[in-house]
């Protein structure tokens, strides 16, 4: 009886320990995933706010460069800045 009972008890304890360890790893992974999702949502919210700010800046620079009272060198600088902003947004250099 002891001969068959001891290995069965050890196997049962080992199986229970393995199941509990697997469950704890799954819970930890789920928590880490939830944290990453929350961080991703916060970053996407910030990206949308930055995109809106860039669009407003583009509109302001476009208005500035086309206004007749703005000196030509300021208008050229505004156009260059607008092109730089557009290049950064289109080529996604901000993703780094």
C-alpha cells in the first residue's frame, strides 16, 4: 500500500504545485497585459493631442506664410518649418 500510495501522493502534490505555479504565471501575465494596454491607451491619447497640435500649427504657419504683411524671409521660414513638420509626421519619425 505504501509502495503505491507514496508515488501517487508525490505525483498529486507535484501536479497541484505545477497547476498553481501555472495559474500564478497566467495571473501575472494578465496583469502585465492590462498595464500595457492602459499605457498604450494613454500614449495613443497623447499622440492624438500632438496630432491636433501639429495640425493647428500647420494651419497657423500656412496662414502666416500667405499673409501679405509678413516679410518674405519670415514666410519662407514658415514654409520650411511646415515642410519639416509634415515630413516628420508623414515619415513617422516620431515613432522612435
